[in-house]
């Protein structure tokens, strides 16, 4: 998977390379939980609802403000930026996020 991703304070940060590879032309997404992982699902242009895939900088990196889903699903909202694993699932038509610190069920040390 090209690009990088990280989380901080309930926000999901995606590199421009990741967005170009998986979310080209997408302006809004749904963030859902499935099997203990978060999924970023692209929404059709002009559809109602969802979260904005906001441009973060001139490079084209993006951010999704997902505090609501973090809180509802019991994820810890750390102010420290933490890299996470990402992969595209053709079966789910979604970007899968894994390794989020403080994920429900993850052992706390």
C-alpha cells in the first residue's frame, strides 16, 4: 500500500499517496467498525451524510475528523500521533485501518 497513515486525537491522517491510490476523487467517507478494525468507506459524490475527507496541506495529505466513532467504539484519543497499518480491501470496497493504539480489546501495558 503506497503512502502512510496515522491517528491522533480521534483524527485519521492519510498521506496524499494513499488517497491517490485508494480514494482518488473522493470528498466524503463513512468510518465504520468491523471485527475490531476501522474501515474508511468512500461515498458517492453528491451523497448526503458522511465525513469530509479534508485537505490538510498543499501536498494533498488528508484528514478525517472521526472523534465520534472513536468515542462510540471505545478507542483511546491520544494527543500523540501514532502510525497505523492500512490496506485496501476490494471485497469491502474500503480502506482498512489496523493497529490503532488503545483499540478496544487491545492489551494495555
